[in-house]
């Protein structure tokens, strides 16, 4: 195996020489010397790795320095551009956790821009002319939509679960069915959050069957709360059973212990019309006896990242008084989006104004027309791509409705010049990046999750692939 000679490494210029060059001086004038030194070191380390990978390559010093200067400029530009950017989601996963979950609609986007670029009445009561509370902004809408006396918002549903447990069960026991001891995204486990909250976990029942008698036998003078968790990201079928919410509520009421249901996805629409097994509605859970429910704002609700707690005003008030509530509170930007999204539900405009709802209810026939149109336009361009419209399936994602799908239409792409993997990579590196599905020797673009406004740009990207 060839080794890079010490002579090759000696041709690499010193850090100071590059930093003192006119090109680097121009960058220093736009930022700072320490930052440019940091960039130069990164570039030179990259040069060393390249030399190690190409031990026989001989670069004349002037050519090497030119490459270093060009690499330094590219490194600077990469740091000067935001890393968080728009992508075109052509995966067909509506609530794609890695892609930011729920996109917001035009009305919410305008409200977000208005609040973000101005001062706001975040914690100011305009009627009384004195300090107000930020959690009442979305709270009153939630109380109306869910028909409950109390509601508040924190920064995500994990925070909501933690805050409920810490406020109502710290130092005591929490009963939970063994079949609901779940793990969701990014290794978030219910037992872990229970321990961190200061409450002690007490399992009842078995993985597939938990009876009311299991809960009854689990009660002790240390029981502070019963937690029921909706298994939104998986499904157990077959020989299973669990008590109804009404039965569990009656048992908890007889012991003066609150019943809390973690619903996860926070579905406020009827999914049965789309032939999808319904997710529990928070309003229904409360009407059937849950003292509190909690769920996400950026999953099936279709709003901003948030954790919503709703139900008994007495319990909500205890949670609000917890010092940790301030640490876990939601910011003005998330509140602006959430409030706008909730108003859409209140005024029955969710299909028009909430993209997640619109994508779920999108007619497959309209998707076919769009796919046929795009395929025809692309086939008429001088490109090495073969494009055809094919049937497929989308999923809701985000830990919702596992093992269920929506009929859709896809653009199936094949290239005569490169592999499907290479084509997928080129799309991923385009501007904006296009995230697609890789299927054997084809790349699939699911139009259910591609905004129609992006169709023209998608054609430009595909026609420009070399």
C-alpha cells in the first residue's frame, strides 16, 4: 500500500501564510480573524486527508494554494448560509419527523411573519392595560374546541407528559399497563420520563392483556395517578384486551386518583372517511372520563411543535403553578402558528388552511391527473430520464396510524446515465433538495406531499440533472 511522502505534506502551506493572504484578509474584514483561522485549519485538514487518500498525487505548490483558497471560500460560504432550509418532500410521508413534521398553511405563515417581525401582546392584556399570561392565547381556543374547562400549552408532548407526572405524581406511584410501556422516536421511553419526573412506575397487567382487576389490585396508598398511553406508533392485534376508558375512569374516581391519557398525535379530524382506523379524539377521551389528555401540536393537529394539556381545571391549575412550567413554555412563534391552526378548526376551515389535513384528504384521482401532466411535460424535454406515472401508497407518519396507507400516484424516474442511487443523491443535492423514495432501480416521487407550487421547480430540477 502506497504511503504519502513527507515531501507532499511539507508542500502544504502553514496556517499563518493562508490567513495572511489577501483572500483571507477579505474574509476577515467580513467576520473575524479567529473564525477565519478556524476555517483555514478545517481546510488544511481536508487537504491532508485528500493527500492520504491519493498518495501518488503530485500537486505543484501554486496549484495547491489555489485549491486551498477556493476551498476556504467555499467553507466560508457554507458557514454563512443557514443550515436549516426548505426541502421538497416527495417521500409520501405526510408527517415526516426528519423533515420537520407538519408544514404550516398560508394563513398561519402570514400570522407567523406578522408576530415575528413586530412587537406583540404575548404577555400583555390589551383590555386591562396590564401584564397578561401567554398561555391564555391558545388555551381559550382549546377549551372551546375540546369542550373542557382547562387547557395549556408547553413546548412538546414529551414535556407535557413530564410536567403532568411531576406536578401530580412526584414522590408517588403511577399505574400503567405493561402493554403501554412504549418507546417512540429518538429513544424516548415512557419508563424513562416517569423516573425523571420523580414518580415511581408500577406496571399492571401483561403485554397483550390488562384487565380492570389488574388496575384495582395495583392501587395502594402511594398511587397518585393512572396513566394510559395510546400506542400510536405500533399496533398489537389478536388476543388482546384492556378496560374501557369509562371503566377505568370510574375506578380512578372511586380512589380519587386522576386518570391521564397520553394521545400522542392529537387528531381533531375524522379519519374513517379516508378508510383509516381512527385515532382517539381528545374531546372524546375527556367526555369518556379522562381527567386530563395530552398530545402534540405538530402531528395530526397540523400546527407548530407544542405539547397540549387539556381537561380538569383543577389539575391544569396545579400544573400551571409548577415552576417547571416556565422552563417548558412555548415561544411566541410557535404560539402564533398554533393559534392560527386552532382558529382554522374552530371555523371549520381546516381542509383549506391546514396542509396536513389537506394532504390526508387529497383525492387520488387528482393526484393521478397531476402525475400524468408532469410525466408528459418531462417526457417532452431533452433529458436522459424515463418518467412514468404509477400507482402507490402514502403514509401519514409521525407515529400515527401504523400499518395503514393512503392511495397515491407517483412519478417513477429511471436514468439511462446513472444508477437510481446516484439519481436519488442528485435530487437530494439540488436546490431546493428533493427527498424521494428509492425503489430498486427507480426513484419514486410521491406527489401527495409535494406542494403544487413546487411542480414547476421540480421540472426545472429534473430537466437539469446531468
